[in-house]
C-alpha cells in the first residue's frame, strides 16, 4: 500500500486552489441566481465541474479518489464552490452516468459539465426519511409520451439554483421497494412547484417539492421500477462526495485553529505554548488524518467504479463524528471569537453537523455496518409490516 499522494494528485489539488484564488473567490461571494450561474460557468471553464464524469461528455475523467481530493480542497476554501464541485461530480448526476440512456448521458452530463444547469436529488418525504422505501410519490405513464407524478418531497437542496431534480418515486402500487424508480423532473414542468424554502443551521436553503399531476416527458424516466437497490448503490458515491465536503470544512477549521494558537497571546505567551492546547491540536490532527484515510480508502478501492457500501458507511460514521469534534475544538481554541458569527468557525461547525443526518444518519450506517459484520439483514420495519 502507498499512502502518499502522487505528483499528479498533488498538482490537481494545488491547481484547484490556485484557480479558486485567482478567478473564483470574487464570484463565490454572490449567492444570487445570476451569481451562482456565473460561478458555475467559470468553474466549468477551469475544469472543476464533472470531475469524475467521462471526458466524452465534457468531464475531467478523474478517478473517484482524485475527485474527492479536489472537492475537499475547494470546500476548505469555499462551501459554495465545494458544493458545486460535489453536485456536478459525485451528486445526482452520477446516477445518470451509471443508469441513464446514451441520450440522457449526453444531454444531462454534458450540460452539467459545461455549467449550463444543475441537478438536485429528491428522496426524502414527510413519512420517509431514514425509511426511504416508505416513499409515496407516485408516477404513471399516460400513454401519450409523458409520465405524470403526484406527491411531495422535502429537504431538497439547491433547488433555487438547479434546473432539474432526480426524483425517486413509485411506478407500482405494491408498496414494496420493487416499485421504486426515478424520473429527472425539469423545474419548468407543468404541475411542478416548490416552497420558498427553509434555512438549516449552515444557512443553506432546503425546499419542499410538490408534484400535482406533474407532466414530464417519458424520455426523462431514468428507471421505472425494481431499481431502489441500484439507485442506492450509485448513491454511495454521492455520500463520499458529502464526506469529502465534511473533510474540507474540518480541514479549514483545523488550519484556522493552528494559525490562531500561534498568533493569539494570553498571559504574555502564545496559546501554542500551553500544553493543554497542544494536546487539543494533536487530537484534531489525528482525527483529521484518520478520517481522510478511511475516506480515501473507499474511493481508492472504487477506482473509476462504485465504492463499497460498507467502506462508505465506515468512513461516514467516523468522519461525521471526527469533523464535528474538530470544528468544535477549533471554536474552543478561538474562545469568544470562535463563538462569534463574524468568524467562519460557526459556519463550518454547522456544515459538518448536518453530516450526521443527511445521506443516512450515522445510526442507520452503524446498522448497515453491523449487518455486514454479522451477515444478517437488520430490518427496521415492524414485524407485522409485510415490506421486503
């Protein structure tokens, strides 16, 4: 095993950082719709969208590990830039790459890589959070070249800046996972609407989506049933992208804490002189390194393919906790300054705190790890429920 980054990987990360400082940083401050579109296009010009998408569709064709390294770097510099890199690479677009038709790949992947539009993902519903297979959003083919959707999604991110949502829905009425498929819904489709959005701790807008006899062209059907396992298998790459963003925020917090400990003086001495703070910094470094290694292992073993569910879950559980503790300790080292919203640490903590919830809670991932360990399926449904 070689735990060192290659010269090419180091160059990729450094180049991403240079592009940010030179051309992206001024644009990253404007979060309006026009501002995000300008940022998206500039990132496309720099080759920072569609990092692991095939070159034939306009992507950079990077392996998954290299993709995560760039996402982590960009996230450490700017959450919105890291988010765009993630969503255009390891986000919903990955499902289209793995499961879409040639026409869907050409149109959607090409458009995302060129910075023309973005694709959100809609899975969660009011009664279907961790129990994702309890979703009730329903799709039917009407025989006239369209699919009609009825239902609701919630906690969908970036809807105001994206143009499509990959929507998980049912194509059958048995209530079993075998009914579940997915449709790529344009936000301009008749019968589609979304809420004004609510704001999470990290100041990100999350939206409810409403499908009221929403009519979508049949060619936008990604899968029309018996697909939940395949969709979730692809979703593991999206989880790794989210984990890379947690690492980026934790890395930024750690670097701020190290710098502050050497600049700030109390009792006539640098904070870094005090052994108690030295131990805190050492613990933060250990956690960051361990979280990176677990994440990089999952990505490296996947190569250009899909990562192991078990390795992703292990990385998710450890990183979600480690990143939260790193950011929390960074706040503590900064004292009252770290607690102030004018400092970036509260934002970074809020960003990583969501990692214990979205993409499957850490409790759900622990169930999956234990299930793999014991060779059994941990079915959470009540025994009287006939779901399978």
